[in-house]
C-alpha cells in the first residue's frame, strides 16, 4: 500500500504530543491530528499539574513503571527546555489512627516501585514541617513536584516541530479503516473532507479514545475498553497559602481525594472531587452550594482553619477512566499489535493520572513498539522495560 505519510498520531494532548515527538525524533515522518483548535485543551491542561513520584500504583503495573521512569525524564526535559517545575514535595496524611495502616501500605508500595525517599512521620514531625496541618501521621514524598503544564505542552510541541513533525488543529477523524498494510483516515476540517493514509497509527485520543478505537473495531482481535468520565472540580483559595508542600488525604472513591496543591507561581487550590458523568462537560456544577460545603468539610480534616467563603470556583477537568464507579482502579491500557493483531497500530486507553508525569516515558514506549525492527506481530507494552535512575 502506498501511503501519504509514515505515521499519524490522533490526539494532541500531552501524551499524544509526547508520542509524536518521540517518533519524529527517531526519524519517522509524523502528522499529529487534534480535533480542537489548540493542543492540550482537555485533560492535559485541566488537572492538578502534579509530577507524581510513583507512590500508589501496583508494583509492575504500567502506571508504576511509566510514572517512575517518566518523572526522571520529565524533570530533565523541563530543565533543558526552561519549563517551570517546582520540587515542593508532598505529605499524604492520616487524619485518624485507623488510616495509619493505609499510609504504611502506600510507603511499602512506593519503595517496591523504586521510590526510596519516602518517610513516615509522626503527627508532631509533620507539624514541624507544616504547622497548620492536622493529622495523626503522614508520609513525606520529597520528590513530588508541580509543573507549568501549559508551558510543558508548548515545549513538547516545539520539540515535535523541530524534528519536522506537522500538527493539524481543528481536524476531526470521522472514520478509520485498515487496508493493505496501512490505515486510511477520513477527516473533516472547516467543512472540508479529506482522506489520508499512513503506515503507522497511534490513537491517543483521551476522552475520545474508545470512539476512535471503535472505528477500527471490526479489524481488531481484542475488545475496545469502554471510557468512563470522572469529572473533577477545583476551587482556588483566596488568601494566604497555608502550606508550603502539597497535602493529600488517603486515596479513595475513584481518585486521590480532595487535595491541596500549589501552582509553580504559588497559587493554592483544592481538588478534584469525583463526579461520574455520562458525557464529558467542563461546566462548573453548583459552585456556591453543596459542592463548596462538601469541599470545606473534606479540607477541614487536614486544615481545620479553612473558611468556606475563601473557596472560589476555579475550573474542571475530565479523567478518561476505564474502570467505573466502585471498581478497582484500572491500569493504563496500551494496546499494540500483540494485543489487537494489527501491525503498525498502537491504541491508548484510560490515560489518566499519572499520565502527565508518565508522558515522555509513554512516548518512548510507543516509539519502541513501532520501531522498524519490531517483529511482524509487534511487541506488547508489558514486554518493554522502562528503566530509570532511583
């Protein structure tokens, strides 16, 4: 099959950008297609902007491996590219003695994942670091950081363009077919329909991942995971920031809890909560009523002095999960030819937190799965080692 371009990446979030950039760096001719009129406008820029250390994820999982490897890559990239990153550290707090065992489990998981700088603290030791904090114990993670996600997106885009990658914005992929050893994409941009063919295809469509995968479903040998939408609200804090570090409760209920974070500019915010929804909507729901009161109640567990009227509606984000309400958290799903049977295709599903932290490592993994020397059946994501310095 004669193709128009070697590789197409569908989805211009930070993970799609990282995949496109990694492939372009390795000499592939790459086109990135994004349906919005700017890059990273969904999940990538509507999150806590936290660079995770790798505390929570099951040892050996893609989330654990890619988070730990990705953090190392991300820190180095930001320093080279001049992207703001602040190694503030964080405290995961137990607010009742019954939660201390949970902290100990997180500490053990972190060390198994190669995160060896965590330390369990007593309540008194935690308050020496953060006098306004209320807790019965805490876990200190010094290597947790925050990043300017918008600057990071621009920097990865610049790296892609530096390696002759092309970006098509406001372009919708409406159909995909597998034909003769390649792929044909039907797209629409400003009312103009276009057909384009490629040898390699990466589906990194975030909230639209399942829809994109279903376009190829008749040709796939494995089912397309269903994307569930978990909406999260963030409130900004008016007034002086009470903590120098990030403060997290124990995780639960589909997320990491309503936590306290700072931007690289020092602006304090709380969130996200978890609101399951059928369709993704970025509207801020009930900003002044029960939602703000619920936030204040959750925050008082670790910061008793919070005033409800100091919480100002900020923004929302949608997490594309492949586990639903009440189900255990799912791992990243990165399907290569070994999973779905189509040479030249990599499809990514459920790339939520720690997707931002893991982005460069995910890009490296996808590039390895599509390298020209790969076997005809391709490689599984789980067969590729992601290494990092510990």
